[in-house]
C-alpha cells in the first residue's frame, strides 16, 4: 500500500468533482461572466453556423456522385467516405482533449482551418484520390465543428433543458434538406462542382468569425475579472512537454487512436487486398488493433495520471449502451444511404434536386421531432421511457423499407419510410446523448461525446463498407447477367458512371438492366439495416434510470449563466 501511495502521490484525484482541466474551467468562467443576452446571442450564432454547415453537407452529398463520375469512378462512392469516416471518428478523441485543455474556441479554430483546406482541395482536385484526401480533411473539420458546437451547448445548458437545445440544434437539417440539393443542382447547371466547394469555404469562414470573437473576448474578460487565474508559473521547455504529456494522456490517446485505426482501417482496404479479408496483413491489423485497445485499458487503469476517461465511467453500462446505440443507428442508415440518391435518380427517374429532397426527408423528421423530445424529457424528467416512443416508428420504418425497395413503388411510400425511420432515429439520437451525459460529470462530457461520436463513425464506416461490398459485388454481376448480349461490353462503363446510366431512357433494355441491378443491391442493403433494430432496443433497455433534477444539483455539472 505504501508503494502504491508513493507511486501515485502526484496523481490528481480525477474522481473528485472539484477536478477540471483548464479548458473546462475556462468555459465555466466564460459562462459566469457573460450576460443572459450574450447567452442567447451565442445560441443564435451557433445555430447559424449549423445552418451553413448542414447546407454544405447536403451540397457535397449531392455532388459527390458527379465528382467521382467525372473521374469515371462512380463505383468508388462509398470508398471515398469510409476512410474519412474512420479518421473523423478517431480524431474526435484528440479534439476532446484539445478543447478540455486549451479551450472550446481554440479547438473550433483548428477545425475551421481543416474544413477550409479540405474544401479548397475539393475545388481544385484533379483525381479521385485527391478528392478522397480532400474529403478526409473536410470531414474531420465538419465532424469537429459539429462536435464542438454540441459540447458548447452542453456547457450552456442544464441536464433537464439540454435536449431542448440539442433538438433545436438539429433543425437546420430541415432547411438544408431543401436548400442543399437545389443549390447543388444550380451549381451543376450554371457553373460546376468546384465553385460550390470554393464558395462555401469562404461563407463558412465568414459566419464563424463572430462566435470566435465572442469566445476570445469573454475569455479575456474572465481573466481581467479574476475568474480565470492567469498562470504565472514559468516552465522550462522540458517541464512544459512533461506537463502536456500527462495532461493529454499522450500514451493513452496514442493507444486508443492507434487501436481503433488499426481495427477499422481494414474495412476500407480489404476489398483491394490480394485475398480480401483472409490476407495476412488484414488479419494482422485487426489482431494488433484489439491487443492495443486492451493495452490502452490497462494503461488507463494503472498508469495514467490524468486518465483519458476515468475508470469508474468505463465500468458504467449506460455509457457503453449509449455509445453502442449511436453506432448501430448510423450503421443501420448508412448501409443503404450511400447509394440512395443514385438509386432514386436511376431507378425512379428523379432529378438531383428531388432525389436529395426524398433522401433528406429522413433528416427533416429526425430534426423535426428533436425539440418535442426535449420538451417531453424536460417535463417528465425521464429519458429512458421517452425512448420507447421511437419503437413503433422503428418497427414500421424498417419493415416498410424492405417491402418498398422495388422499381414500381410509388415515391410517396419511399418518403413515408424516410419519415418513420427518421422519427425513430431522431428520438433515440437525443435520448442516447442525454443518457451518456447524465452518467458523467462536466469534466468528462467532451470525451464522453467524443466516444459516442467515435462509435457513430464506426457505424458509418461499417455501413459504408457493407454498402460498398454489396454494390461492387452485386451491381456489375447483375448488370452483366441482364444486359442484352450485344451490350455486355458496357458493364464496366455503366457501373462507373452515373451520367452514362442516366443517358439511356426508362424502358430501354440497357436502362432496365441497370434498374434491376440497382434494385437487387438496395434490397439487400435495407434488409441488413432492418436486422439491427432489435439490437438498438436492447441498448435502450440496458440504460440505468437517472434522476436529471437531482443530478443537475450535484457538483460536476455545467455552471454559470446557463439555460
């Protein structure tokens, strides 16, 4: 016991509610010195940024099939998203430590720079490989901006009111669903996709400057009022390195990041490996990834002075069930969503704009239910049983998705499926976040949300991987089988270019062959998505019930002039 005491005598008590890293203390000081008017001003500024970012996301989603087709690589649509999803998810862990140690404004600045660089590269790309690299940078910035805004909203709200603001924060999708595809179509018709990416890099920067100004000015005010103690201790370069080494939990961060990266990367490269999943280096990456993750748990429990995530929370079943639910939700949708707008254009002869509208109905209703879910939780003080409201929507949505994936289906039924599925995911997405945040303290909120985001990115990656595997294995084979004998040589051209697919009129033998191939692939995709719904329900029932009012009164939750 004495030896243990000596070993950890300089280890801060991170289980003490009084413990908080500099970035957390900084945001608590900022909320303490701003006025109620400034509180609502920040809400509005964050909302505007969300609107811009959501519109941009819909634009790039609508344009990506045309970018990959411009390089005759439409079949790589999912592949361009898998790597970016993996990197974006894993990077959230690093972002969480950055904003907890240096501050929310500083982290947002870094994410904005990455977003702008990625968009600039997209605007100037000359190959699908460069576009994929640009999309990875953009996606890290996009995910980072959304993540930091979510953390800041948590900083500014009580537990009871948090889902109200989170719900309102999702409503920009309602605007972007209709504005994004239309803007994308106008860029394609009037100029080209490059101007879309270049123009929005400027717009996003311009609308981000006001919120950064607010944060940095109030940080200075908090320092001048003595709410934040300005550090006077001068450290040598070596002492500074040692200080940040432990503050960032560098070893733990490296192990967690490397472990998840090695575990997830095979999903994007297995198809190009000589023997697929049985290739030696693919198996080695998976095994090594698992071993490194096990090593990270041992490090966090035994050696980390400031653990990446306190052990007491890693043992909490609500934390893991919430993260797992987030991953399953994303996988269940992205397993078919990656090629859905292409499916709508080719099979149901929809325009770029209308395909975007139909696909975006999911986001519209996912966002629409958000504020109402927040109000329900506010007045019932319960998130677990509120989640059960989503069960009938999930059951109907998943069953009907499978039934209506046919070429002769009326578009109205496809929209109805999007509504049901969107409502279920909208309810569960908010309740999962609240269950997670109610299980930790303010100090751990950022890293808890980062873990949830990581699981979400894992779900996206798995969804895209399964979608890509089904698409590349089913569509070319089915095309070759169903194309007329004198047109079988067109298989590779048709598979790689959506413009070529759309050039043949509905009712022609070649277009009919493409439709059959698309329908077969999409039908299998939605079956996989529907099979995940029971596992989501199991996650919800695994949550512990927490009294939100009582939890907010305890130390360790958001402080200052908050909503």
